[in-house]
């Protein structure tokens, strides 16, 4: 009889409040009930326990979904990535109605382009799942494979990343036994078009490069496009898929929590006979996902960004009515909290954009609000120490000099840094007694200064003034702050 090892069982369910492994036995305490047994359970018994245990995940780093929502400060959080490249207007409308019926109506687009529904209740989860199923929305499961949102439509794309992703999924599904991989393990396949995924971190990265009249793939591990370690180059489609499967098998051998950072890059380079000379040239920066994006000579997409990544279902439904009348036939979510509207004509584009702005969307790439990155904040997250979205609004009003597009300001309610796990030039981190100001680091980095609870607005004004009064001709806000250095920033904050 096939079975699932106890550690895998605990990781799969995400429901255990306490687990004890002793001499091959398993004890699970969930919802006050204890279940003991052997270290291996049949698939049938595991499925029965999963179905009977609707507890939400409380673990940071878990993946909230319809089957395992995450408990937050405003109820249960559900994250959703559909299997299709995009949704129809009717499907988006159904999702908005479900969010309002079963939750608090707040819908978010994450930094990776996932949808999140907030404020669900345990008793509403069945109804939410039924409404999503009725709308024909199928959530993606299995290993997360991310491709640029315009893959398959972008005339500048070197290779169709979505096709390779589908081939890779089939190859993974065919593996026996099924690989036990880390819950948040991510593979990025980038066809190198207008909108890339360069800024997103991944455990495994494939990037298309031109080679004469065809394309080849480079392979890297553990990081963004800038920080990942290259391990193979000049791979054909088939070789690229084979190489990724080999990496997944290596991760399985390390253990079910292994990530790309646990792989040995030097060993892999030898295994794949890596030749750095075969790596393609560095490419230019990706364009913004907000604004009018040209796909080819006749087609455009309209990129929108909900203010600070969040919109209420009522505002979204109001906009969708106009979008449908304007001819939108598909909506795709995109990284950096954006959504892309397809099917608009030049004559309907501006009307749709004007309406979107009145419904709470940012519609232009240069909008300063696009560069303020708040987490959910107090009220929505139990860990947050301040109302980050209100502070983001204050930042836009008080210190627009910081938001010229050269840097992002991360407003994190606590030191976990969920909204932007990587480094930013400035991070404002909530604490029990006030705020820590981090320069060129992540939310968990050591602050250059601390400010009191009532001094955030004055501190923002000082930072804005620091850039305004010291920026040289042609210099960006980021260049200015780097030149001034940490000490000058800390001094300005103390003065504020």
C-alpha cells in the first residue's frame, strides 16, 4: 500500500498545531483532537483527515489557498492563481461578487501577480469555493511555474515561455514517485519580452536568448535575474526541461524543504558543462506594467494598478461594467500589483483609462503612488504596528520627491517584510514603540534611525526635503540618497 511519510503529511495538510515524531509513530494535535498512528498513512486516510480539518494556516511562508486559507487580522486570506493566462470580464465579476459575499470585499494583486481575497470566514469557505468553481476559475496547483503575463502575445518575446511552462508541467506530472518539494518553491520561465520577471526571485530560472535565427535557454538558481547563479547556457527546449527536472530531483534528494539556495552551483556547472561565453548579452530593463503597452503594430494592452495593490469589489465591479462595454475580452494579472486589459481599441482606450482612475486604479507608469509599497498594515494583519496604506498616502502627499521611479519605499507593518521581502533603498518598519528606518536593506535589516510613533509625517517631510534640496541636475532620488549616504539620512531623520 502506498503511503505518505509523516513529515510530508504534516507539510501537506498545513493544519497541525503540534506534531511529535517518536520511534516511527505520528501524533497530530489539531483543533484539540489527537490522532496517533504509524509514520506512514494510506493516501485515503490522509485525504479524509485533510477534508475533515478546515483549520486555516497560521504559519508565515505557507501558501494560502482555497483549501488552506491563512488567518490574518481581518479574517481568512485566500490566494488564487488561475491555471489560464487570464480571466474573462464575467469571471472577474464573479470573483468580485464572491469576495463581497463571502469576505470583506477587499481584493489584492500581489507583487508576483497573484489574486488575494480578504476577510473570509471559516463558514464561508465552501460557498466561496463553489462560486469560484461555478465561474469556471480553476486554481493552479503543484509547483509554481511563473511566466511573463504577456507571454504568447508579445511580438518582442524571443520564445513563448507559456508553451515551455506547459511542457515542463507535463514532465513534472509524469514523474514517479511524485516529487515532494518545498511549498513555496518557484520556477520562472522568461521569454524576454516587454514585461519580464527579472525583479522576482525564483529557485530556478530559465531565460530565453537569441542564437542566430532561433532561441536557446540559460539556466540559473536562487535569486532574481541580477542575483541568481548561472549554471547552464545554450540549452534547447528539450535540454532546458531535462535540466530543470534534474534540479528538482536534486532538491528532492536534499529534502522536502530544500530551495534553490541549497543547490551547489559549482557542482551543477560541472554537471551541465557550463560555458560562460555562451551566455547571452545583458538586456535592457523591463517596461512598467502600468499604462498603454504596445503588443505589436495593431494591438495594445492597458496596464492598471489598484492603489497600493488593493481595491474593493464594489469599485472593481463598477469598472468592469465599463471595461466590458469598451471591448475588453481578457484580463491578466501581472507582477508589481498590476492587471492588463486586452481587447481595447484606440478609440476606447482613453475612456477605459479615465474610468479606471475614478474607480481607484493608477493608470500611468509615472504615478508616484506606484513606488510606495505598503503591506496590508494594522487592521488587516495582526502583526502590523501601523496603518501602512494611510502612511503610503501621506508619503505621496508629503514627499513625492522620493517617488520619481528610481527607487521604491517599502512601508512594512513589522519586520517580516511580507510586501517586499528583498532590499529597497528605503524601508519604514513598524515597531511597538515607533518606526525603524532602513536604508538599502530589507525590513529585517538594522535601521539607521528610530523615530517615535507621532513623528512619521515629519520624518517623511525631512526625507523629501533632503532629496529636494540636495539633488544635482540629472540626478535621481536614488542616486542622491546613495551619494549622501546613511549618516546624512540618519541626521535628517533626527532633525525631523
